[in-house]
C-alpha cells in the first residue's frame, strides 16, 4: 500500500487557492441539500436532533435521506437501514480509489476514512494529477462533516415552514454530483463506463426497487480492467508523480 506522504507535494509547496474555494463552494451547496434533508426528517416525524446526529455519524447523504424517507413512509426501520447500507456499497470502490490518500497512523486513519463521501472522493480524484489529491480529499471531507450536519440542523428548525420542493432544494444533490462528474467524461474510458452504467441503471429500474436501481450501475466498474486500461492508469500515476515533484 502506498504511503500517504507520497501522494502530496513537498512541504514547501502551496496548494492553489482554488482548491479551498471550490471545496467551500461545494460544501456550501451540499449544506443546502442538508437543509432539505433536515426538513424531510422533521416532516417524517423524527426529532430535531436526529438528522444532524445521523449526518455526523453516517455522513452519507443519499443513504440518510433514503432511510428517513422509507421510515416516514411506514417501512420497518430495520429494512430502511438495510436499504441505506445497500446504497453505501458504493463506498467499497471509493475506498480502493482513495486509500493512497490516507495515512497509516491510527486513529487518524479512522477519522480520514470517516469523512469519505461522494464529494470528497470526487474532489480528491479531480486533483490527483496535480499532486494535491490528499489535501483535496481531507479539505472537502472535513468541510462536508461540518456543512452537512449544520444544514440538517437548519432544515430541522425550518421544517414546519419550508417544504423541500418549495425552493428546489431536493435538486441540489444530483446537480452537484453531475458538476463533479462532467470533467471526468472528457476521458474516453470514463465515458464508456458512464454510458454502460446509465444503460444498466435504466434496465435495473424495471427489475429492482426504484431506490436500489442506481446501484446496478456498479456492474460497469469491471470495465476499468479492460485491455489498455492498466497502461492508462500507469500514465495517470506517472503524471501524478510528476506533479508531486514540481
């Protein structure tokens, strides 16, 4: 396993200001989605403290919102939690993708794993070729750990007055993820995986429950091992190493 210290520039290097401003902007946007989540939780009959606490402990917005929505609809909490865990299966490939950005020291490593979420992973991978993958991952991860629960708390306080659909807050989460994904689609191999993943999801919606349908897209992940992909990965690592030495 690669030591985390090799995934970032030397101590004299300074990360670009845009790294922090972009991370803050994304965290703020997802904080607004957290408001929608807090509203949803309160409207579903959960106490005010529940959404912020779950947001701090779990820190996986889609799984939390699925759990709250299912329980509010009358689903047994055990099965709702199981559905949330199923959605979080995506964290397995996430862990493989960002493990090189993590330190080997415990409990610091445990804290860094805890802040692994969609946004932190995408942000880290977007900055890996510049040598700032680890800094991007931790910056976005801890910003999300702050913004998401605070947004949920604000939403809980406003829950009786601001339904999520009123301000379109429920659309911010997929919009933010789409903004992160679009740059990666410039690379042909990622476009192929994305297209097949979308096709699998479309078919899966007729086979599995709607909330689980998107997980079918994970079946496209083995395509990263297609012939030639290993060489491309090696090129990416070489580019990252060159950026670290700059």
